C-alpha cells in the first residue's frame, strides 16, 4: 500500500528552492518579521524590483535605516546595510555617498524616525541635493513601540498616548519637502504595490535628492484611521494636467490631504552635492575623483 502520510515541509528546503530559482538575487536569507499585511512588504518587493530593473548590483547598493519597524529592512536585502541610530539616517547616508558616490544609497524609515527625532536632518539633505533616495513609510503611528501618536497622526486619533484623542495638528511631509528644496518629490501607496515599484524606480533613477512619501497602513496598531480600506477610498491618481516642474502646483496638491494624489509631484534638475564639491575642488586647484572627470566618464 502506498505511503499517503503527509511529508514534513522544511523551511530550509523552501528557501533553497527559491534561491535556486534566481528570483531573490537582491533578497537575503532572512525572512521579514513584520506583521502579516504590513505595508512594508510592498517596500521589500518594490525595492527588489527597482534595483533589478535599474540593473544595480547588490555590491553597489547601500540601504541605511534608523529605528522603527521599517528599520529592519536592510536585514532582509542582499545589499550593504547600515542600521543606524534613531533619526540619524540622513547624516549617515550623506557620509556614505560622499565617500563613494558610485554607490546607490537608499534611506528607509517611518514617520516617527524621520519627522520627530530625525526632523532636523531632512531640510539639509534636501537643500544640498545629495544624490540619495529617501523612502519614507508614513503610517501615522509608532508601530515598533506598540501604537503611540506620531508627528503625522491625524487630529482625533485615539492611541495609547492619546486616550482622549490626539489634538495636535499633523505635519504635512510633502509640503515640508517641497519647501526644503527637494529636487524630486513623489507619493505612493503600499496598497498599490506595482505603482509603488514604479515610483521607487523613478526615485532611484533621479540624479539628486529624491523623497518618496509612501502611505503605509500599520495593520496591528491602527484599526480605525490609516487602514487599507480608508486609504483605498481616499487615494487618487495624479491629475493629468499636473505639471511636475511647477513647485507651487505641487504644493497645492500636497495641501489636499483628504484626497492624496499618487505620483510625481515635483522634479527639477540641478547640481548635486557631489557636483558642487567637485566645483569647489577645481576652483581650489585640485582634481575631482577620476570617475567624476569628463574624460574618464564610464
Ligand atoms: Fe507593520 Fe505596524 Fe506590525 Fe510594525 S507594528 S510591522 S508597522 S503592522
Ligand atoms: Mg510610523
């Protein structure tokens, strides 16, 4: 009689088969530990697709994170990773990029990490136009510490720290980045993972500081506000007549917080921090690094 008993399934065997398929060149062996349904899974897929499309090798990719649920991300990718201090992603990423600007540097973080303790660093990375990509996952709550209000929590939000409802007006990150001088500002939604992957690709491809604001539900600690159901009803496509070279038009769109538009709000081309440092080196009689000299262009 045939043996019909169920065979055990070993995780290691599953991982080996996935690795052999070649699909996970950019992923590490560590499996994500986020809550099932968290918006950060879309980040993992989006970044994986983006670096694959742009043909960026793992050895040329650096992912910098701070503290928070999003900050676990470098562990799940096959790339150089730097899990830094709370709110200090951008200074570290700036140092990495200045030291070797052939690297693709991605910064990932949440609303608490970026706009509370880390808020003072964002304007300077943006105005200097350092050529890095900042992926900010905004769920309007502190998830890692189990559900407190954050700088982007809406008025009326009831959490463990606001049992009588939040009374503080939330920050508007898109307005902030537009006024700080970011040269690429976009918005996406974790519930639309294919579009998110497209936006991450465009953000990385931009030469200069790119800021992608990603609406991303915390399914465990927010059951009432930034849920997939609520965000899915609010999010709308970018209006066809929006001109992304018009900063004031971008600000007008950013102010419509009840109808967030997905897509590119603003883009401009201007010298990056490395370009400006090279100009200073030349003016002082020095020579920029070989890979940034026109004659040695790759
Ligand atoms: Fe995601 Fe919230 Fe879980 Fe953190 S606590 S992993 S943000 S769902
Ligand atoms: Mg958060």
